[in-house]
């Protein structure tokens, strides 16, 4: 858990862009094999929030649109999308 918390730091957002592609490529295959606590870690702690961008929103939407998602995975994606959307709106506010 400590590694996961240290991994997803906002100051490493540029590095996480490449990771976010791998995250979404691997997620459907990994999710079913995880126990519930590990699903929480993957869906919350390792979600690539710092890489928030319109491109990331498109990746999330594509994953959600792939169909037949396990309800827990769909929820993790929807919640992650909400956080990314809020981050983008906050960044757009005047300083």
C-alpha cells in the first residue's frame, strides 16, 4: 500500500501519462483476479488521477463504453472519471 501511495504523486503527472495507457490496457484482465482489498487499491490508489487531461477522460469513457464491465470495475471508473473531471474544471478556474 505504501508503494501505491508513493507512486501516484501529483508532481509526477507527466510520468504518469504513459502509465495511464498501460493502466487501462491491463485493467480488464487484472480486475477479475483481484480480491476486494486489492480492487480498492487498484481502483482508487493507483488510478492515474494526476495525469488528469481530456485524453484521460477519453480513455475512461472508452473503457466504460467497452461494455459488460463488472459492477465494481464500472464504479471505480465512474468515480475516477468524476475526480478527473473535477480536477480539469479546477485547473480552468482563474488564478
